[in-house]
């Protein structure tokens, strides 16, 4: 039987992580800092998290025997990958604490269910329609064009989505995706993007990290900037309230992120929910006492949530595999880490990925400064030295 809600899991015990990517790796580091041991379940042999965990189980996320063994080896399991089958979370929850739970993850991992859920909380989303076959696109309102067709499941970092200027293009894109369920969203005039990274404990207690401004390039997060007063308080308040409503509505337990668009007319639109720590929360590792990964550990162990105050202005820069190529696709060369680490305020995080492929997230750099201007100037220096 799963452990009681009130039970705490103490340092020295095992924690389970589904997924072996960089989010799992940073979770391992933070769990280990607190004295826990981590068992990672991930199908690949040399995953970023599998390499640093005390134990790695190489198995598929729906391997019933492996899940049974995982449940027997730890009192609590969390995830870093929203596409773990909800049925696997359900199986685990028969004998251990699973945060976030299967029901919440099931909503969030399907854009159709996710959009319907967010709308039902009276939170605005982009105008959209569900697309299950070509006729849905034939009947879609004109107002949805130009738009973006997104696959309902398994999309990430701009993958599984296509900008479409017309109905005909949307139908073509839908066919290219293999006519799997999709949503068609109207293309919105974005002023900028923000995200709310927060934690909700088993007790229902919540803690929200400061809101960052995100910049994307080619559908992939490029940077997050966080400083006191950067996001106007009325907008920040709206975003925090929406995120809290979403967390309550899902009876969510764990760390989650809600991405928002701020439109050119100032309106706030919820884009998507991530049921895990988020790339836009990486700044917390160097700019808050408690990082988003430590917060994830605190939730699953039943420990009190940590402080979320911003200690310093910060710019987070993602490092993509592209930095190894710089215009020469056939010749990879290591970025000049020595020069980058020479810049004051720089904290480098690399994920130990086996290969720096273009478009692949391989690390990030947090740049702090006394003022946001100083942090930004240092970040520009980093970008110049990245080549
Ligand atoms: P992913 O799962 O790949 O993060 P998102 O739905 O968040 O997918 O889309 C990635 C990025 O594409 C967004 O952060 C935003 O910059 C852009 N985008 C997505 N949907 C829209 C939209 N309806 N209008 C304008 N830009 C959008
Ligand atoms: Mg997104």
C-alpha cells in the first residue's frame, strides 16, 4: 500500500525518477545534495540522469515488470517527462507515492484535454479547434487562419507543430503528420511570453517562483530573464492566479509550469502546462535559495516547501548543440568554455549528453549581476563568446 499522505521520506531513503533527460539529471543532483539516493527508469543506456543516479533501470516506461521492481525499491516516484504513460503512473501508485498523479498527467499530456481543461477553469486560451480528421479542418472557422497545427501528443521544443497560412496548408500539414489527433490554433500577435513555475505540496500548500520573461527561437526556449519589477504586477498577479487555479483544478502535487502569451493588446493567454520542472525555471538554480528541482524533492518527500524569493537579477541562456557547429555542419568544435567561465556571474550547467546535435538542448548558463542591466551585459558577452 502507498505511504500515508502525512508520512515524510527522510534523507538516506530512495527516490524514483521516471525519465533520464537533463531534468532528471538536475533532480538527481538536488536529491543527492539532500542525502537521498535516486533510482532512474529510462529506456536508454547512457541517459544524462541514468549516469548520475545511484541506480539506473534501463527499461521501457510501460514495462510492467520493471515498474513493479521500481515500486518495490522506492517509497516515492516522480517524473521529468510528461509522456510517461498515465497507466504506468497508475500502476506505480498502487504501491508508492506518485507525484504528479496519473490523472493530472493524463490531462496535460494531451493538448486536446489540456486546452479543454484550461478553458473550463475560465482561463483564456488561444482560439482553437480539435482536429481528428480532414473534415474538422474543412469546417474550422476562418478566424483560425493563419494558425498553427499542433499534434495533440508528444510534441516538444516546437516539434510536432506547423505554421499554416491557409486551410489548404493546414490539411496538407495534417496529412504530413499522418492524420493523428491535433489542435489548430489561431496565430496570435505575441508581445512576449512568460511562465509561472510553481509547486503544490501533498498538503495543498503552494509556492510560486518569480515570473520570468521567455524568448524563443525556432520554437525552442532561448532565454529567460528574471528581475524584480520586470513583469508588471497586475499581469504577474493574473498569471499567478491562473496557475494556482490550474494546480487546484488538477489537484496537482509536484512542480509544474504554466506558459503564457502576453498579446500585443496586453491580454494574457495560457499556452500550455508542463507537469514537471521547466526549462524556464532553470534560473532558480543560481538565483533562489531553493531550486525548482529541490522543490520537486521536497514535494515528493513531504518536506516543507522551500523559499522562492529572487536573490539576484538573472539571465538564463540555453545552450543548444548548434553552438558546436557555427555554420559548419560537418565539423563540430567545442565552445570556448574557458573564455565563458572567465565572465563574472556566469554559472555553467552542462547535461553530459553524448552528442551535441543541432536543435538539441545540451546545457544552460545562468548569468547573475547586481542589476538586470549588468546581468544582461554579461549575457551578451557570453553570447559573443559562444560564437
Ligand atoms: P512546445 O510544446 O513545443 O513548447 P508550444 O505550444 O509551447 O509548443 O509552442 C512553442 C512556441 O511557439 C511558443 O512558445 C510560441 O513562441 C510559439 N507559439 C505557439 N503557439 C502559438 C500561437 N498560437 N500564436 C503565436 N505563437 C505561438
Ligand atoms: Mg511550450
